[in-house]
């Protein structure tokens, strides 16, 4: 049969055998034949792949060349493949002659060989592919591990974490986010973010995500109000960014959500406390001012009128004194309740402090309407009430101003309503008055000033400005003078020349002066802490303060609390103060000097001090009043006076400071006549602490620059 076959293909047995070998050598896989458990044939490529010679292999058990760990498994596979005639390839590790282990892909099939069954194996070195595969597997494993680690971190985060796709469907949320929203993971994943957002939040979130999508830029700390599963609301601070795939395409957003409800609540509380009166819960002066401003804008746009009412209780002080503070508080709370009840809900009732209330009525039809409201307020106030078992009756005085007739801005309207209220009080109380130009008398104005001054300290309306003094000898700034400033929300800025006399008369200057001392000393030390050189600080004293028995304690306290060197403090008094009660005042001045503090005579030349008198005073500095400086160099008389004071200063070894220097000629004149220092608008206007610090810095730098050139 064989020879016939040969005959058909036209090949001899020899040809056939040669062809067979050629094929085997060229197929690119190693071939081996195993018979009776031993290598019976190995192809040249097989030898090349394994590094063995024919002699080393033929007659040997093929399994002995298999990597020991794979031997048993490979044997089982081979047996199974042959039995079931399965030609599927399998892999194992083979030991090369050089000791190297290679990965092999093999197929076997059963063939006749020399008349007996044998197994024919094809053998391929797949080590390189295997290595790549392993590397890939490692990489995948590492990736999975890092992903797992990152998910772990995310799950353990205190903050909520979420991922959404571009349609806004949640694709991932961590535990904290579930807690934030009160839903389980299952309930959230796959759901739209609209699940926990109301209309406003939806819009805000859409805008936020849209913005990130368009710009590619992340958004940080954006406050959002979310609705939890139980319907309660929570504030979340959201930071979000775009998720892109490895092709750089946007596929969604990821973000962190921090529950800041607690903080929000606190902020709201603080805002509430800052804008409401603690006792009655009514808007305070600040909020009322804002609301009034807002209402004025509206009224101006729609050409409407509005009315402002100043309401002051008439007998409040008596009740407070007789029945005590608690009773007073009760009365104020009850009055607030009644005023609110007497008005429409859109009308605003505020409390300015003390027994002063304010009311604003918008969309006022006419003046009669305002009168009706005022009467309602009076009725509400006068209705008898029982406080701590006592029957009390209070009345109120009300002043009314109307926009736009009586004023176009908040301040004028308030001031005019306040003045009208004073007229109502003057005219017998328990009534109301409209503002008219006729009531704007100096007397009423002064009453209003005095009343507002009483509240200024506790309402923090004072501040200090500082004016620098230039030393002619060194060209440096040796010191500053503290000058009091008052900015009242109703009256606007009021100059010291207007309010200091009233503060003096009423005695208010004592607590105000104490505040000035403290604040000035503290400021002085603050500048030093900012690295500025120590300078002297001049503070004006008033007669009332000099006569006050606590003055020395106040000075000591201001120095102790700030830590300021007493030598840097200069207290300014005027000649007329000494004249008031020389014996007593001189005693006080001596005690002040004992503290190490320096003394200056302010506005010198306007009193009647003679050389002899000044000689007996424990002072260090003379400040020439600016009325003498004003007409230098044109007025010979003023020049003569100034020269006399300068000479007097030299004789008594006092430092002479010229006040109110406004021009270069004045400065030159003073410099030529050996004045020690000058103060005035020409060199420096009184300014706030920051500007003064800046002046001190630049002036020093400029001086150094001059010294170096
Ligand atoms: P003063 O102590 O003689 O203060 C100097 C005043 O002259 C300041 O007015 C200042 O702004 C002004 N002044 C400075 N340089 C010039 C200038 O070149 N030209 C003109 N025309 N004026 C200049 P201010 O701040 O209005 O103070 C007025 C007065 O009020 C002070 O006169 C002082 O007597 C009193 N005062 C200010 N602050 C206090 C304070 O804290 N306590 C007391 N008791 N009185 C104070
Ligand atoms: Mg002064
Ligand atoms: Mg002065």
C-alpha cells in the first residue's frame, strides 16, 4: 500500500522521507516524537530551541526536561490529550541545557512511527509573550490595588465623595456622602442629582457643572443647600472637577461634599446677633439703616413716599430706676411686641438702644397716613401694663420725617426724625411731631447731639486719628498727637470742636477720655510691634478729666495694659484749665509727672500765663496756638508773639511746638527762629493708624536715603 501511495504522488520512499525532514525543519516549531516514554526523534529546531544535542535527548524521558513544578500537570494533560485526541495547545516550563527556564506552547497528537504508536509534539518557545503577559498582569494587579487603596481612602473620608456622569446620574458615592444625604448607596447610585436638590440648588448645580465642563477648571468650596431623605436640609460645601477618560474626553464629574450645616448655622446666628437687638429681637440700628437705604432706593425709583418714626419712651428712666433693670427690660420687650402688633407685617420696627425705637413705613400714601401710624404707636405705648406685679403706664414721644420731603438719604431722614422727636418731647411729651424746617433750632440740634453722644462710646462710634510732629533738628518724626473722631450713623461725622464742649458739660468726657488714653497707648505699642521706632504720643486732657479723682488710675491702667513707656506719653492741657483751680490742678500735674509722663501746654498764648507762671508749672512742652502761626510771615505782631514764646521756651528749657503750620514760609520762618518742632497740615494731616504707620515708614526711608547721599 505504501509503495502505491508513493507511486500516486510520484515520490519515492526516499523522496518522501527527505520532504518530510524539509518540512519539519522549516515549519518554525520544534518537533519531537516520543515512543514508549522516550524521545525517539527530535528535530533540528527543537535542538536549537532547547540547546541539547540529539545524543543527550534520544532515549531519555521527556518529562525529566520539564520544570519540576510543571512536570506532573503536564504529564496529565498530555495523557488526556492523547486519549481524547484533543489537539488543543498547552503551556509549561522547559529546562534548557544552559539552565534557563523557558515557557513552551505545545500540541501533541498520536501518530504511527516505525509501526508503533507514538506521540508527535510541536514545541514553540513563547517565553517573550509570556513575559509580556505577566508584566501586563502585574500592571493590572497594581492598578487594581491602587484603585482599591484609593477607594478605601475615599470610603474612610469624613467628607462625602461622589462621581456623576455627564447626564447628572450618580455613578459612585462613598459612605460619608450617603450619611450626608441620608440615603443608602443602592438608593443613590444610578439616580439623578435632582433627587436631593430643590429648584434653586438644581439651577446652581447645573450652572456649576456646566461651568466646569466648559472651562475644564475645578471649582472649590461652593456652598449648596441639599435636601436629605428625611426632608431636612443640610448645607454642603462642594468642590468638583471634571473626569476625563484616557482619550481626554469628559465623561463626568467628581467632587467632595463637606457638610457645613453647623458652620452655616453659626454664621447665620452671628449675622442675626450682629443685626438684631438682643433684648427684643428687633432689627438693630445697623440693619434698620440697611433696610431704610434699600427702601429709599425703591421709593426713589417708583416715586413713592416713605416715613421714618423716632419713638422715645417718656418715663422709661423712672421705671428703670424705681423697679430695676429687669422690669425695664420687660417693659421694652412688651413695647416691642405691641409696636409690631400695631403695624402691618411689612412695616419695619427697630430698636436703636435704650428706650429708642424706630419705625419705617413704606409706600406712604400721604401725611395723614403717617399721623395715623404715629397715633397707633402712641396708643400701643400708653396702654397700661403690669410689670412684676406693678401697674405701669408709659407714654412716648414720636418724631416723623418723610422721604423725599424731609431728606433724601438715610442719615438726614434719621436726624430729622430725631429732631422732630425732641420737639415732641419739648412740647409736653405723649405726642408726635412732623419734622419742619422751623424746628431745626440750634437748641434741638444740640439736644440731639447730646443724646447721641451718650450712646457713642458703647456703640463704638469713636476712633482716633493721629497727626505727626516734625522735629526741626533731626528732620524726623518724634511723635504724634491723638485726635478724637466721632462718626455717628444718624448725625454723620461730628467735629471735636462741636462735641467736646458737650462731652465736657455732661461729664461724658471722663469715660470718653479714658477710652482715648487706652486706645492711644495701645496704638503706640502696636506700631512698635510692627517694627516702627518708638515715638511719643500726645493725648489731650480736658478740665473734667483733670478734676476727676480717677485720672491717675486711668493713666496708670492705660500704661500698664499697653506696656507703653511712660516717657512716651505726653498729656496736653490748656492754660485756662490751670486757672480754673490752680491749687488742685498743680497737685494733679505733679502726680502725673511722678508717673514719668510728660506734660504740654496746648494752645499756648491764648491764655494769660506769664513767664513767671509757666516757670512754676511742671511742664515740658509749649504748643504755640495756631492763631499766631496763621499770619506768619505777614503779621509782624504774630511774629513778635511767636518769637517771644520761642525765647521763653529756650529760657525755661522747654520744647516748643508750633501748631497749625500750613505753608512752607511758615515752616522756614519757624526753622530759622529755632523752633523745636512743628505740627500742621503742611507736613501731615491727622490720619488713621495705617496711614500714619505708612508715613512713619516712608519718612524714615526717605531720611535714610538723604543721609546716604
Ligand atoms: P488741639 O489739641 O489744639 O488739636 C489740634 C487741632 O488742630 C486739631 O483739630 C487738628 O486737626 C487741627 N490742625 C492741625 N493742623 C492744622 C493746620 O495746619 N491747620 C488747621 N486749620 N488745623 C490744624 P481737631 O482734631 O478738630 O481737634 C480740635 C480740638 O479738639 C483739639 O485741639 C483738642 O482741643 C480737642 N480734642 C481733640 N481730641 C481730643 C481728645 O481726645 N480729648 C480732648 N479732651 N480734647 C480733644
Ligand atoms: Mg492738642
Ligand atoms: Mg492746640
